[in-house]
């Protein structure tokens, strides 16, 4: 049954699906990072998501805490740039939902906006630098546009926007992040972090559309 909004326990279940999908995508994410970086992204994300599963297992206090606990678990378990960046995305995004009883399309828009702002402040990259922001920024713009729709429809549109952003990152020359020293040699491959963003939004979409 498609879901137009989620309660805190459903948010937890959605995040557990995100964790399982990232863990299953480890070979693809590792390969993506090997093409442009040091190859550690997939294993780092897998480690982070195993920590998330452990952290969420006892239950979540609120919508806010489900997301922010996810971010904290990633930050404390992963290390490295990806831990800080993806951890900030969820932690700052979660904080934007303080006091909300449910997670709907407006919440999605607020989560992504606050998460993206945190990531940009932390990492210093901007759209076009060939980083995870090139999937997250178009997702943010789409989420604002569809904030009045049911969550299942909003996430369908947002996941498609993230995917289009990841595809567009292939043609970019890296000026920040894992591949910045490769220059023009970075053309042709998507950024590994952008690949993770797509796995995350695909999982969220599949949870709310199932
Ligand atoms: Mg790496």
C-alpha cells in the first residue's frame, strides 16, 4: 500500500531498508570509488550501515531521532570524509524535523535541504564539482517542488532527480572530493558518493511505494 506519510516506526523501517540496500550495493560502490578514488567508499558505507542497524534495533523515540541517530551512527563508525558527510546529511536533516509527529513530503523537503546545507558547509563542495552533491542538490530542488504531494509520489520524483544528477556527474571534471587530482581523466565515471545518494533515495522510494 503506497504511503502518503510515515510514523516514527515506519521511518525506522525505511532506514533499515536503506541500510540493507547500501550493504547489498557494496560491490558497486567499491567499484565506483576504485574508478575515481581509493576504493574504500563501499566498505565504509557498509560499516556505517551495519552501525545504523544496531543503533535503530531497539526502537526510535521520534521521527527526528530516527534520522539523527542514523547520522550519529555513521559518523562514529565510518571515519573518513564519507562518514562525516553522510553522517551530517542524516543528522542535520533529522534535526530539521524536531517536533514532527510524521514524515511527509514537506518533511522530506526540509530533511534534504538541511542535510545538503550541512554537507556543503562541512565539505566545501558545490554543485558541479563531481561529488555526492551532484545527486543531492537536484534531489533537494525536486523535493521543494513536490513538497505538497503524497510522500510516495514525492519520493518517486526525488529518486528520479537524484538518478539524473548521478548520470550528469559522469560528464563532469572533478574539482573537489575523491577525484580532484584526476582532472579530465575523471570524465566518464559517476561519483561514488552520488551513487550512494541514488541507492538511498531508491530505497526510500521503494519503502513508501510498496
Ligand atoms: Mg574513497
